[in-house]
């Protein structure tokens, strides 16, 4: 029983990291119509930027700010230089998926060429350990969970109570109608890339903190969990991504208490396949 309860704690931390990434991914997809599979590669770029700062004796939390800023700019540049020209030429969605896979390889091999192919880790302590019942969490893990909660609240406030958020929702629902209603959809899309890029940098750094050590390809498997959370909750649905992240995070870590840890990611897809068999549009998705 103690192993089971402890795995719930690990699942909550994984769900926290996954929620930040999944919300950024689904917002990006919903507003821009680009299934950006280079999301994980940009995450690891952010993680290595934070490592660059941390390796010079600066706190990783300050490095986190650099990762957020640079990944935001990189995301906007990738959209304007790579994806937008293809969209203007009428490229099909599958073409953009293939292009995003190419961007993944470019970014990951670029990071590996600069940083080297060996795993690295941040210089930081895990903080004091806290125990409640069978749950055992470190101070750093609690900080990661707190960051995720604040991020989710921030996304909620943005989408529900700001002019930009309403414009993003309108653009995601019907871009042409939003444009005809006076919304500058091009500016909204660019801003969305900047915001989701920032979430990408944040997710990459907290992922690396939680993982302990990482290399240029560490987020490849994690991207699979992001996709599982996004499609479980419903593509383009931020609140669905939050719920999907919680389900997938808990399912993968709790299952590791009963099956070999190497197979825990299979659980994510078992849950996804069962749920989509019942509700193909996802938990909060609308039937098309």
C-alpha cells in the first residue's frame, strides 16, 4: 500500500509537468491549426538553455526565465519562417506534420552538436522532504506542482477574462468568421505562438528538473505522453488537456507500482484507446 500511495505522489508531479506542456500544445494546435511535433524539441532546447545558465553558477530558477523568453522567440520564428510559408502555399496538414518532424531533428541534433551527446543535470538540491500519509514529496516537487497550478489558473484567466483570450477562442472556433468580425487573426496567431512557446520553455525546464538528468532526445518519449493527454482531453481543448494530463500522469506512475517501470508508458495508450473507444472526440472534445 505504501508503494501505491507513493506512486500517486509521483503521478501528481508527472501530471503537473505534463499539464503545462499539454496545455501549451493544445492551445497552439487549436488556434494555429499546426500539429507542431517539434514542441518536444523546443522543450529540450529550453532545458539546455537553463542548464547553460545553471552551469555558470546561477540558480536554475533564473535559467528558467531565460528558457521561457528564448523558447517564446524561437516558436514565433519557426512559425513565421517555416510553417507560415507552407500554409500560404496551401500545404496539407500531413505536410506540416512532416515539416515539424524535420524541425525536431534540426533542433535536437543542433542541441546535441553544441551541448554534446552525454546526459547532463542541474546543480541544485531537492529541498526538504515532506510526508503526508503515504505521500512523500520533496520541496522541488512541490514547487513544480505549484508552478503548474499557477500556470493553469493563468491560462483560465487569460481565456475567460481577457480580450486576447476571447480573440484566441474565436480564432480557434472559426478563423474566417473571426477575421470578418474585426479580429486581427494574424496578430492573434503570432501572440499564440509566443505564449505557447513560453509554456514550452517552462515545461522543458521543469521536465528536466523532475527527470534529474537529460539529453537532447529526452523529450521524445514525453512528447508521446503530451499527445496522449491532448487527445484524451480533446484536441484544441485547454481544459481537456489539463484533465488528460492528470489522468495520464497518474495512470503511468501508478501502473509502475504493479508492472515493470519500462512499460508504464504503455498504460497511457491503453487508457487513451479505451476512452476514445467510448468517446472518440475526447473527454471534453465536441463531436465534429
